[in-house]
C-alpha cells in the first residue's frame, strides 16, 4: 500500500506545480494558476475589462509574454526567460534590438550584495523593459554587441481573479485573501495560495457557522477591484485574514487589523499564545499586503494578516532564492494548522444569555456533573460551566470567558454546548 501523503506534502506538491508559471497582475499566467487551483477547489473566475474604474484606480492593460532573452554575438542566450520567469522585468514592453553592453546595462537589474541571486522587479504602470540576472552573470559578460528580444504584448484585455465560497449557517462572511500575481517565488506567495486552498478544502468538510469566501487576486489592484465590485455587500464581511509568506522556516507573525481590537485580532492572539508556538504579534501599518486595502479607512474591515517571516523580513524575499528549497511541507502544515485553530475559535465564539441568572442553577439534577464522570479534566470542565453561566449576560463572548478564566477555549465551548443542551443558556 502506498504511504498516505500529508497535507503539508500535498501543499508542497501544489507549490511545485505553480512555481514555473509566469504570473503578473494580469494575463494568461494568472489564468493558468487559477486553472490548477480549480482542480483542488471549485472557483468562480471573474474577468474585469481594461479601463474599468475601480475606486481610485483603473484596470490596466493585460500583459502576456511568450519569450525573452539576451544573446551574445555567437547566439548564446546569456539571459533566458525560459530558464526562469524572474529574468524579465514584469510588464516589460516588447523590444527587438541589438545594442552594446554599455547601453544594455541601463536595462539590467542585479543584486550586488547577493551576486548569485536574481532579483524580482516590475514596472506595472510605467512603460519600461528590462532583464533581471545574477550579478556574477553580468560580471562575466564581455563588452560587445548583444541581441535583445522581449516577445510580449501589452494590450486591452482583462484583470482576472477568482473566488471560492464555503457556505455557512449564516450569510455573514469571513474572507481569506491571497495574491496570485508573483511569478516563481515559492514563499511569496505560492505557499499562501496552497495554504488558502487546503484551508478551503478543510472547511468544506465541515458545516461552518460563517460563510467563508476565499479570494485569489493579484496584489493591490486585485483587492481594490474586488472591493469596488463588492462595495454594496462588503458590510457582510465580519472578519478576514490575508495569507502570505506561509512556508518559510521563520516563526509565525500576525499583523493586526487597523482596528487593533477586531475579533480576528483577539482570536489570533489567543490561539498563538495558547498554542505556545514561537510567534510575534505586530500592530497595523498601511504597508504590506492586501490587508491595507481591506483596512483602508472607508472600509475599515476587521482583516489581519498571517505570515511566517513578514514581507521584506528575509534576505530571499523577492529573489530567486525564494525557491522550492526555501519552503517546506512542515512549515505550510503549521501555518494551515493555526488557520484551522483560529477559525474554529472564530466560528464558535458567540455571546450567550443565562436563562437562570438568579443564583447558581443546580447542575447535578440536570445530569451535567454526571456527564463529566471519568474525564481527566473533570474539575476544569466544571469550572468552565460555572464561568460560562456567570458570564452569559449577553455581553461576554466565549473568548472573553476563556481569557478571563484562563481555561482552554475548547473546554469553554464544550461547556457552553452542554449548558445549551440543558436549556440553561441560549445564544
């Protein structure tokens, strides 16, 4: 019998499939990415035409590329897009020319501090062309004439994004967002795509309380487009999480929403602290990933961001060193586990009302103490019932109870379920 693969291994396999594709904020690379993700979860794909006004932005022209290279006088490709999509400046306009190295240098991007790495660079909103290469490759190029070719198109088309919805018991939504615009960068953000996808699959096997909406969109312009197209129903979004940099070896980092005290902020703080995982909680800043769009003052949604090492926090960020060796199944599995733990708390965190608030109700004659018999945590479960009864005043949530009592959230939630069954409290 073949050994069973773990979720971490399956996520890593998805990252491997996506890694070679050339993605940008528009184009066929995004569509190819979503087609692969669609094999794992059904997606509703949206195509938004070039020129569409989205808040203060306009959907740009669509960019596609077929080939690109720099060749020496003997015809050898010294820089080759076919070897890595990072070799071309993203959104490069087409070019076909021959020029001396001295002129070409103005269009070449390297990382002198890391001479073996290729940088990731883009020019989305300014017509430019260029190549990215290792500094050691550039240093080895002799003077002379070079053939420069970028076979790309920049034309009216569409911006593409997709959604996957896991229906809940209520219409109120939790959004989970990841960006699909980065090319061959395994941690930023293919690991985020993989974790989001497997989180969606896990939630679909349950009957969640909230409706969960997964958004796969290019960074910045994609989130802005989604917000512009959903402005009238955005009030249904009660909580949200942006996933990125989900597979590196660093400790988990949660960046709080603009509100700072949104329920998702409290839940992640509680889960990460209770799990005793190495982690860091940071305050909101208007720089980073798409949490800054969801948390812009006009929307001010309760959306935080979960990463391992944050953007620009590791040397490999936006370079060819952010490759398949930089991410691991174990790290992605850990990120997924935290997401599942957090959403389990979020899904069960409700306020209750004590239906017998005058004095302590007799639990024994309702069989509640007997139901605890034999449990290793009997005393803890009893205390949880007393705490839930005392704080079920319509104002305190179960998370409030857990934090105030110091009891595990799962124990508190189980106590609430038992008390509901005995008709001592109601949601």
